[in-house]
C-alpha cells in the first residue's frame, strides 16, 4: 500500500460503515492544498484499493472500508439485587450474565469483618 492508498484508508477508517464520495475523499484525505492543485488525485488509488478488495463500493460511486466482525462482548457481573430486577422484567440482556454466581470472585459477601 503506497502513501496515497494509506491516506485514503486512514480517512475511511475515521467514518466506519459510511459510504463516502470520491470528491469528499480527495478533499479530506490529503488536505486542502493537494485538493486545490489536483481535485481528482484519489481516483487511481481508490481503483487500486478496490482491485485489492481493501475497500468496497455501493454501486453509486461511493466507497467505504468493509465492515469488520466485532469481537463477542464479554458478559458482565452485576449486583444481586439488580440481577433479580432484570430477571423479573422478562427481557433479554445479552451483555449481562444473569445466571452467574452472586460473587464473581467467590469470596463471600465482601462486607468486611474479622
């Protein structure tokens, strides 16, 4: 990947999932001065990125980085009284492990004492 392609990739990385016109890419990826001197400088690097399947098009001449699969979120521990309220609501809470033990570290109540 050359420097022009890297500039385009970096710019498209700032707006994930959003299709952007080539004029907008030319204007914002490299700077005002370059855009004024050569408004269509990004055409060739965009085509190379398309050929390498680094970016994708929507068919209307707009481009974006392909969406990436997000990592599965880890389940979070919650306080017992909150867990009870959530279970009673009957809704599905994917990020929260409602069936986890009450104390995630297995150390008793944690109220202190000697």
